[in-house]
């Protein structure tokens, strides 16, 4: 996400789930940290910066120290999110689309066997388009084709769009595409709305290891979904967990079934931290 937010003001309010707990201050290499992911049984937390930064993926320990850097042989047009599959492959979401005018939306697949390489890493390209986008850019009231959130589930990649429509920022559309090389038309599944305001837009997503819970991140809350039918994640129970302060939160992943890792960019002297957030 580009820094289009005005000065963020710390807000205090009661929150039954407790506060975000700072685990580590992140290094300056991750000034615009945008995606966060872990592999099961791994000691590293993987992170990336968003568009315009070097084409690198960073592996950090729980103290926020960089222990590994992957150099990716692909341009960072607007990288926004990371996810993994159960085989150990890593996916980079190069689908940030602030102006809703991109025709080169891409997901970069990093094979698990490449994660130990020291040189530049080749990737497989998964390209896609939205079936309901006819103009580039569309009219302002149809600006629903930005994206900063996705995860892997059942051999497909599930994308959650970020609305750029004024007074409708909390709307997100759920699409899926096959997690295989090729040029795909995304399949629309459902929509959900968090609220109307800018702090409610979707900046990250993840699904728990047992696939029984799905989480969406906004600037001011996490939305947790459970008891859903198949891959219609919005068909289940939705629970909102509010944060006790505002910052430019852009990365989320499950540490375990009851705890999330969350990261935020540094903006106006705030953020660039790794947090834990207890759901229950």
C-alpha cells in the first residue's frame, strides 16, 4: 500500500481480546513490510516489502533479526502478500492495483527446493484477470480491483480485493484461481463488507493450519470466520476483534489456532513491528 494515509492518531478503547503485543522491532530493510507468512515447524517468519522495493524475501527469527534473504528473479511491481501451500512452496502476490488499471496481475510461485538457494531464484508465473472488470481503470464507484490479501487452500489461491470506492472501503470480493502456472480468469465466490470507512479495507488474509478458521486484516481489526461451507468463507460465523490503536497494518498469519502474527509499516514514526494477537 502506498502511503496515502494521513497522520495516524492513537486511539484508546476497551477491547475484550487484549492488546497487540510487540514481539520485535523490525529492521530498516522492512520499512514497508506488506506480507507475512510462516511455514509449519519453521523457525523463520517470512516477510516482503511492497512495490518499488528490491525483489527480495526476508526470513526473520522471533527477535526480528534477518537470518535469510531470497533474491527473486522478478520485478517488484507491487508485491503485497505472501502465502504457502502444504507442499512447502511459497507464493508472492504481485497484484497491488491502487489505480485499478493493471493488466499484468501476477502471483509468483517459489518452489520449495529453491528456498535454500543463494543466487537469484527463478519463479513460476500465475497470471489472472477479474471477469467483471471491463475498463482499466473503471469508474470510481466500481473501483474494487485492488488486492493485498490471499492464501492457498485446496489447490487454489483465494484472493480478497481491497475497495477504492469512497464511502465503501470495507467491501471485499472473494475470488479463486488455480495454483498452477497459466493465465486464469478468476472465479467470483462472494462479497463481504466490514464497514464503510478507510480503516476497514482489507490488507491481508490467512487460513489456519487445520483450515477451520480464516482471518482478514484491516487497519483497525481482525475479522475471524469459522463454520463456513466449503470455500465460501463468508458463509460462516464472522467475529470482529478490534485493536486498541491504529497503525498501517499490512501483514497477518496464524502462529497457531489461537494466535496471530501481525506486522505494520512504519508511517509517521509509528509501526514497523512484529506483534502477537491473541484471539482466545
